[in-house]
């Protein structure tokens, strides 16, 4: 557990995607769809986080951590709902994502779902899944840091509503980046198990992401008959070079960092930057739960006024 703690709160945000273009980064359908994969993965994925953490909560013997877990559950539930709104918009825009979403539902509902276990076996499966979520949460924190500082997206004229949704979510990921790791350490903490979880989730996420991007580009009706229908590795590298999507080195560095036995998420990420974004996020402000402008972390969401800044 870290000393500088933020009191995590779920913000009642709303986003209106009516009229959103499928290339919401204008003229950049590949980059738009690469980021859109989040809308395919996260509604199911974050609902799964909520389920697993709700099961783990009664096992927590530390009130501060239990409070963090409750805050985490509240935030992830709103994230899932918000990305579901974006997913519904994609479907309404004529992008048929049925096959991919069914696959995602199978992964989180069946493969990683309940197995009818009891006793020690049930606990071991629960801890295994908390370990996987801790690994995924390292990626979401890294991506969160990236999206709140991605000026190329502003420069490219990315849709402000979508950008705010991604940045509000990213900022909350940075805000709660310690929780899954702290929960895993509290319940088990074995380094080898943590490494194994990363070695399973890292490649699985990379594969799902590449598949999702190809899926969206192939099914976007606006790309019919264009070369952009084929999402290629070189399109990714080009978009990454221009700062429109996170580059491969960001993910490689994230994995290497995570494998260190001394890893703690608190040292990777800038809580002040996250709090500063939440202070100006139109959706968070409309929800009445952004922090006061200035980004000092002294707002109502902080427990101690420090904003829980990284060491
Ligand atoms: Fe989230
Ligand atoms: Fe998260």
C-alpha cells in the first residue's frame, strides 16, 4: 500500500456519440479503429473486473485496501458503460462487430468465468484472475498516461467527445493504478505467478488488439473498396510514429518493467497529471466530480491533498 492515497470515486459521466464519424480522427480510419478496439474489449472486460473484485472483496483484511477495491469497482463499472455506448454507436454506424464481440464474451464469460469450484480451488482461481487483472491494469495505466498526454490527437482534430471519454478513462486508470497490484499482493503476491499472468495476458491482449483492428477496418462500410480496408503492420508503425497511437516500444517497456520483482505501479505514472486532466475534463466537470482546476490534487477526491503522486 502507498502512503499517499486518493479516495477513489466513480464519476457519473455521460458522452453523446450521436453524429460521431467512424474515422473520428479525421482521415485516419486505421488509428481511429485501433483505438476503437477498446470499445469492443472493455465493456465485457471491465464487467469481468467488477465481478472478480466483488468476489475478492470479502477476503480483504485491510480496511484501506477494501475501500480502494470498492472505489475501483465503482470506476470500472462506469468505464464499461461508457465504452458500451461507443460500441453501440459503432454498431449503429453499420460496423458489424458481432463475431468479434461474441469471442470477447466467450473469453470473459466462459474461459475466465466461474468454473463451479469450491474451497481452495475456488480461491486459487480467484487469485489467478486477480493476478491477470493486475497485469492488465498495468497496461491500462500505461495507456492512460499515454492518452492524457497525446497532443498529436488534438493536432489531428480528433473528436473532442471521444477524446474526453478516453482521457477521463485514462486518468482514472492512472488514479487507481495501484489497486489491482495491491490486492494481488494482499491475497498472494508470488512473483512467479505475477510473471506468469503477464506472460499470458500480454500476448493475448496484443493478439486480440491486432485482430480487433483488422476486424473493424474490414467491416467499416466507409472503407469498402479502399486499401485502408486492410489493416497492416506498416499502418500501425506509421500511426505510432506520428503519435496517433501508442508505439510498440511503450508496450515492450511496460512488460519489462512489470517483470521486475521490485515492481510497484505507484512508481510508474503521474497521479498529478491524471488529477489535472480530471479537473478540466468536460464530462467529469459536468458530473460535478472533477477536481478543482489547477491540478494540485487538493480537491474533494483526494484523501490527503497530495494527489497520491508517484514516487
Ligand atoms: Fe477502466
Ligand atoms: Fe482500471
